[in-house]
C-alpha cells in the first residue's frame, strides 16, 4: 500500500518535466508554425499513434523482445565476467586491457558487420544490445566486487573460508548495489543497441518503422514510434530500478 | 539468560586453550620497526596490549592472527602445544563487520556458511541468548544499536569456538555504559580461553587483564595490576589506582599532572 504513494512521489517530478517538454514542443509549433512534414505538433502525433496503434504495437513488441533478450544475456555475461575476473588475478591482468580496448571500438560501427554475419532477423539486434549492455554491467559489478571491506576478508580468513564461498556469501551480496547501478545503465542502453541494429537492416521493430515513416515523409508516424520507444525505455528503466531495490 | 550464559561458558571452557608466543622482529621496508621481542600470551588468560594509536598494537595482533600487514615478522608465532594455529583463532574487530543483508542468526552462523558446513542453529540461538539478544534472532543489523551489533559480533566470535581469541579494540566505539556491559559480558563468556585484547583505554585494560603490557617505541613492558582477579569493578580503589599509574606511564615522564 505504501509503495504506491512513494512511486507517485518519485514519478511526479518526471511527469512535470514531461509536461514541460510537451508545452515547449506545442509552443514551438504554434510560434514557428513549421510544415507538418518537418515538425508535427503533439496533437498530430497522438492522432498518428491512435490511427496506427496495431502497426506500432506489433513493431514495438519486436523491439521489446530484442531489448529484453539483449538485456538479460548482456547482464548475465557481464556479471559472470565480473565474478570470474574478481576471483582470478591472472584473468584480471590478461582480460582487463582487452575489455578496455574493446570499448574504443564504437559499437555502432559493428552493426553492419553483425547484420552481415547474423542476417536480417532478430539475432544481430540482440547481439548489438548484448554488446552495448555487457561492458557497463561487467565494469560496475567488478568495481563493487573489488571493493569488499578488507575487514570482512580478514574475518573470512580467520574463519578459514573457501574463496568461492567468500565470493558467494560476502563479496557478491556486498557488491549488489554496484551491480544495480550497472543494470540501471544497461536498461537505458539496451534499446539503443536494438534500434541501431534495426536501422542497419530489418523488417520489424520500432527503429525499422521510424526509417520507413521517415522515407515516406510520415513524420507524425515517426514521432509516434519514437514516443513509444521512449515509453518502452522508461518502463524498462523503472522495472529494473524496482528489481534492483528488491535485490538491495 | 544468565543461567544459559553460564552453562554455555562452562561448556566452552572445556576447550583446551594453549598459551601462545610471538618471538622476533618486525621489519617494515627493510628497517626494523620493533623487537626483537617476545610476546607471551599465558594459556586461558587475558593479555592486554595497551598503547597509544600507532604504537603497533594492532600490527602485533595481526601478525599473531596471520593477517596481512605492511610489517613482516622475522620470527615465529607458535602455540605451546606445538599444534598448528590455523583454525584455532577467532577474531573480533573494532567494527562489528556484520553483513547488513543477513539477520542476527545468519550473522552468527557466518563462519559455518563460509566453510561450507551446516550451521548449528541450536548453538547459535543459545549464544544469541547468552549475549542478551533473545527474541532478536530475525533482526537485521540496521535495526540494532551499536552495542547490540557488537553483541552479535561477540556471539559470532564465540560461535567459532576457538581456544584463542584476538580482540582488536572491539569496544572502543561504544558509549561508556554499553562498553562496561560488553566488557563484563566478554570476560564471562570468553573465560578459559587465551585472549589477546588490544586497547588504547587504560580503564579497559586494568579491568580485564590477567597480564598487561604497555606497547611503546617498539618494545613491551609489563605493568603491575591489582591483586583482585578480572573482571575488576571499574570503581574499585585498586582498579582506579592502577588506572592512574597507567595514565602516567602512557603520558610519559615529566608530563603535566
């Protein structure tokens, strides 16, 4: 019961900011009166949303699956990497530079390659999301795992604990807040990966629909798809936030 | 609670507690930091190391525990029964080191879980009872006061059931009254074990020590104690007089009165 007013209180400022942006948008449309194929007003976008609900919904569902699969797989790989690196010093010395170096490769530039290798289906989009989610999760979690209170490690040593058990019973629970901050980033990044994948080559998804609408000068439809994408990302971010609070 | 505590203390006392000796020099970055010295912990007694911060008390404790320190020991730490020390030493630090995600019982049985053993929850409950926290078994550390958290840490230390117990200023963050209660509780529940207590508080040292050593400029000196056995009443004339002498010794010769 008490969660609902708490949620409302947290969402109220975001709602206000949203309304403010909406007002600014409408204000620009009224003041500058751009042609609708350059910048449609909020009303036109809502109309496009209502008129194409089934079309947009179908594409949104495709994107949602790509994002969810990418998020789960990317976070899973990232967390597993962090635990493995935290357990083994040689692995850290060998793998860390590779990880950091890999971040110098712009993920966007890989999208055409992934499409070439994995085809036009769902797979390259999921792979993009995995790639974009993997590093923030691995890096944040590893950071947390390497910052275990030395007092706990002393205690564990005096208790003749096994390293794997220290990891499971002390280091991982203590690093969950760090993992949570990685996951919150991941929730926002994953849709970016999926949409870029769709832009490069797809027949489904919100990114594909946006390109399609853009090509046909249906800017209102493009904005409607964008709006749904924003809502999808926000919902995901809130869901991951709630999950993280339960973890912590 | 008292009856339970006494049976527990009685049961624990059957553990044969060996004396312990650290012998050697402490070396920091190739320079001698202390010693050569001999630190002997008499079997089944409380030895207190008293000294100002930075005197190296905790370093000595960590060397005995086998915990990592910047100081290297050129020498030995051994038990008088010549059996290896590993697994026979329990450790309690200044911070309670409780896991915030575990309840009281979970924290007390942490050692078993870290070793992959089945926790003896009946014994854990009895110990929680013995430290005066019956009924709070399911409480999280965040719901406990500082004194209660340190009681849980004491129960966790007792749960390890080790003949040697190292206490690194475990009561120094507590208020005066809670500290006095914890001292009495620890003295009762750890009776019969070989205990090393590191402290910077003369009153605490005089109350609890069977043997009291002042740590100064890399050496140890034995300090006299009242005849009464520990735990001594904090307001006893003998305790207070000894405490006064210790203050003097801590402040050094020619210190302002």
